[in-house]
């Protein structure tokens, strides 16, 4: 069984930065494709970023390209989302997700991921 626990959310002013972390349990974390998604109030959950097993391949939503960076440390079973130049529209609950089976593609669609964390709230004030 895989468990994902997010942390690092909080309240920040526009233009500020936050780094989210997601710690995963499981023996084969280094083989997981990891993703970050977010859900704003009244909106559907949407893709933010994803990273493959080795970190060699990443993908981002257009709305966060150039501002957010996804990375991973397999030795710590942790995936990160560095968020810079935050905007009020980035306000949402951010979820970590894991894909446990091949192929190791940084999928954008939610159905590609089988494991989900509980989420961490990010609020950006104007």
C-alpha cells in the first residue's frame, strides 16, 4: 500500500514562493511517476506538474510554466513542487499523486494516477 502525505502549504502574498513536499511510503518509490494537481473552490481538479522515475522528464500546465518546478529525491521518497511568483489564481488545494505502473510517462490526466494524498492548502493573497 502506498501513502502520500503533502506538506508545505500556507498563506503567502502575491509574488511570493512556497515549496510543497510529498513523502511517499512504499518500497518502489523510485519507480513511481509522480504528479501534482490542484483544485480551487468551485472548480474541477486540474493538472499542475508531473515527473518520471528518474526525473529526466517533466511536464507542466501552461499556467505554471516558468514559475513552478517539480523535482524528486528518491533517497528521501519525496517529490517537491517549488512555486515562485505566486498569483492569487494559484490559490487551491494541492494534491500529490502517484502512478505505480509503467510506462514511465509524465501523464497529465488524473486517471493515470492510482494513489492520492489528502492535499495541502495554498492561499495567495493579492
